[in-house]
């Protein structure tokens, strides 16, 4: 038995009966776009025993304040963690660094961070009743 043709990444499309795998949008859910991007950052020092938010220009990604972002630092530094991330303004990535030591820590300069972006469908509203995930 032959397997049915599917839409491929190269853009070929066998026809309207295709159900997988390369739809630009999930058939169910409220996410509209998902992407992972690389950005080179050089954060400033983080004072001891505190957390501090720093902002970075993220020109070229097209971030919106309604986007959900997750940031990954490429290397570990003892006592330093990313404790939050958000889009504070259009094309501006805000990362909150936590310093859990008794000394000031400067995150390694010029590292390539990975930024996962989740964009919610602009016309999505929560269902009137029932579990929000089961609609």
C-alpha cells in the first residue's frame, strides 16, 4: 500500500485533501506562529543576591508585546539564571537575570542566545465555558 502524498517543506502541494505535516498553523489551538531565533547579547553585570531586568534591541525578529518568549542562554554560569523574559516594547526583548550569589556576576559577553517566540492568534478568545484547553 502506498502512503498518501503530503505537503513538503519545499512547497509542493498534492491537493486539498492533505492533512499533515506542514501546515503553517495548527488546526486546533490558539497559537498562530511559533519560531526560534538566535540573537547575540552582551548583558551588563547583575548585583549580588538580586534579580534585574535588562532590555535588548531585537530588530529583525518582529517581536510584539503580545508574544510569549522563552530565552535560553548558551552556557551555564554558577549562581546566574534567567528567571523571566518578555517583550517590553515592539522589537525589544526584556530578560530578567537572577544572581543567587554574594558577588556581582557579569553574564558572558557576545553569546548567541536562543529566543523561542509564541504568537497567539489575533482573533482568539477564550471559550465561554468549560476547560479552555478543550475547545
